[in-house]
C-alpha cells in the first residue's frame, strides 16, 4: 500500500472537482491525508464540497473558480498559491455532443483548450517541481471513447486519445524522476453530466464515480494505463483486439447516436 501523503503530498490538485468523478477523487485523497486544491467553474459547488470534506477529514482545502480553457488564469493562480503540489488529477473535460458538421468552430477550439492544452501545460508546469523533489504523480482522465473513432463525440474522443498516449509516454519518461503517471481510460460513469446526456438509461459497465476514482488511484504507480471495471476491460478487448476497426466504429455509432 502506497502512503499517499508521503509519496504525493502535501498537496494534490484536482481539476474538474466540483461534482461527480472530481469530487470522488477529492474525497478519497482527503481520506488519505492530502491537502487539496480544487478547481472548477462553479465556486458554490467547490465551496460546498470543501465544507463537506473539512467536516470529515483534517486537511486544508483551497478552492479556485476557473474556466479550464484559460490556462494562463490557472497558471497565475498556482504561481501565487505558494504550496507544493505533489499530485495532479486532471478530470476536467468539455464534450459537446453532436455531429462534426454541426459543431461550431469556437466549441471545437474549447475542446482542444480544456481537454488537450490545459492538461498538457499543467502537467509540464507541475512536473518541473516534482522532478526537483524526485517524487510526484499525474493522473490524466481518458476514455474508452478515445480508443477508436466515436461518432457524435468524434472530437472529444480524439482529445481523450491524446491524453492516453501522452500519459503513457510520460509514464516512461518521468519514472526515472520518481514520478508516477497514469491514464485512466474510463467507460461510462454515473455522473450528473452523463445522466443528462443519456436518453436510454445507463450503458453496460457503467460505474460510480467512487469506483472509478478508487481504481485509478490504486493503479497509480503500478501501470501506465487502467480501464476501470471488468465489463469495460472485456469490451475494450473485443473492440480493439478482436473486431475489425470498421465494426468497432459502427458499434460506437449505435451506442452514441441517442446522446443529446
């Protein structure tokens, strides 16, 4: 068992932390004794979560309301926070649903900013101090949608493929500095956002936020990539090892066509 406070403390930053999976990561990390920086757009939700966690765990919590498409704002906040961040969990994502032809250019740009630019530059920024201390951890949330073309969420899926490949490369590069890196390629998670997008009930293999967060944190330092949940592992095996690529894309089309 890893002593998270010694290995990744004293502070962890959770981006996209106001509810759902981000809040689950925050609760588990608080239970492990790490102080938290929680970043998301909605300050009221961040403050509510902070009050809840402080009432249970003896940790310090800093909240910051920010649009994670604005990396410079996040960078400026971190530079003035004067705390040592030993663990980054990047959970934030922007995922407009619709066919490529119907998605406006500014929304495509935001996918790149939130899902690619900010996790990339935030990993660069925080890893510099981790390298100096010769310890730390980075978790980038990816998705099973990013393991093949996914109609109706094509650009979102592509951005998640970027994070998975980035994390795998950094896993190898940064381990010599004592830094653990993980891509968590989750399937469906019963978050508020997922429930709002579903019209046909939960997909097979849907997990709770706590299940995904726990599996991801347990895998940190053990492997470059994890797929939480047995059903999701099995689905990934068939979709990417057994079926022809065009069949896998067609199956994704059937699974995503009712999203709204």
